[in-house]
C-alpha cells in the first residue's frame, strides 16, 4: 500500500464512478429518496495538469473531488490514484492523505479559533507522521505563501479572509502532496485578493510540480487557473477539454449557456 509505481499511471483515474445518496423520508408516508450525485463518471488527470471543474450548484463537483481524495465511497466504479485503487473504509488511506491536500471555500470556518496557526498548519505533518522539525517546516511554508514572520504564534482571528486562505493553502501543502484540490478556494474572496491567491497557486504548481484540481463557479478565473476545464451538470461530465477551446467554442448546450451568460455580465471578460 502506498508503494505505488510513480510515473506510468495517470495521477488520478476514475472509471465509471457513480455515487448515490439515500435520504430518509422527512414526513410520514414519504418514501426514502435516492439522489444520484454522480452518474458514470470517467476521467483521467495526468501528473502536473491543472484542471478546473465548473457547473451549477448541486451538479456533483464536491462529490467528484471527494471520490478522488478517498473521502467518500463510490456506489459503483473504481477510483485510482497513481495506479493504486482507492477504497475508502476498507483500507488504510494514510498513503493517500500524504499525497493529497485540500483547500475549502470558507476561510473563516476552516480553522479552530483556539489553535494557533502554527498548530493548525502542522496537523497534516502530525497526521501523516512526517519526520523532521515540524516547527521549522511550518515556518517555511507560511513564509512561502506570504504570511508575516510571527504568523505561526497567532490565532486565526488576527488574519483577513485572504490571509486565511493563504494559511489554508499552507496547511494543504505542508506535507508535500502531489495533488492539491481546491473546493471553491477563492469564491469567498474579493476580486483583488482572489487574483493574488490564484497567482500563488500557479507559482506553487510550478515550484513543486503540483497537480491542481480546482472547483469554481466563476468562469472568469478559469483561464488563469487551468488549461483544462471539466463541465458538470446533473452528476455527469458534459464537456471536458482545453479551457481556451471550451470558452471560445463550447460544444455542449449547457457549456454554451454558461459561456453566454458569463459574457453578458458587464465589465467581465475572460478573453485577455
Ligand atoms: N451527504 C449527502 N447526502 C445526501 N445528498 C447529498 C450529500 N452530498 C451531496 N448530496 C447531493 O448530491 C448532489 C451533488 O452535490 P455536490 O457534489 O455537493 O454538488 P456541488 O458541489 O456541485 O454543488 C446534490 O443534489 C446534493 O444535494
Ligand atoms: Mg460543492
């Protein structure tokens, strides 16, 4: 386990993945509902790629990345990371935790207010029992993402939303993962701060050879973020291609609609 051969396999591979949720009846005589959050999703992501996942709320984006990270068990299909099958619950996924990192949307609920930034950022190092001086590793990564020198000793409430997302990125990469997943990582930030955090992600990708998978509902940031875009609707991938092609010549009607509605917003253009 974890001793996967590196290089010959796609970093992420989903084959025929479906995920159903059964929700219990809310009222007397109501039936249990089954929600198909993902239906027959197949995709591969190569090492070093940057992929954006777009689609309306409820289209299955979060459920999709949770399968990649082994945080949820598919109802059908297989998930592989670097050639190794990911089987949540039935197997120790410590090796996958070490090789992946996740940044959530909300910079305010992502941190325990009673733990120092240093303690929070060190969590993946402790969880994965990474050898070395954790304090030093935390200070180095905080400096790398652009936080002030004394950040490690301070508490989350001392920082702005943008700084907290930098801290969240630091926590997601401190243990040296190969795959960094962001679930709407810049959606809660204002435009200027958002651009700087996107620049940071691009730098980190180059520096550490990271593979990036980023969920966003903002088509405007996709060109800056990823050379490949996956469009989801109703639990299915409806389009998957080069970002530049997808934005200039969308094939699927849903993508066409997304691109068209984006263009109608005043003052927002993603074409240079
Ligand atoms: N734990 C869950 N229990 C029941 N239904 C869920 C659960 N997680 C997601 N869903 C449902 O699955 C669908 C896809 O959700 P999600 O992956 O969160 O979409 P997105 O991230 O694109 O907004 C939605 O209909 C959502 O209500
Ligand atoms: Mg979501």
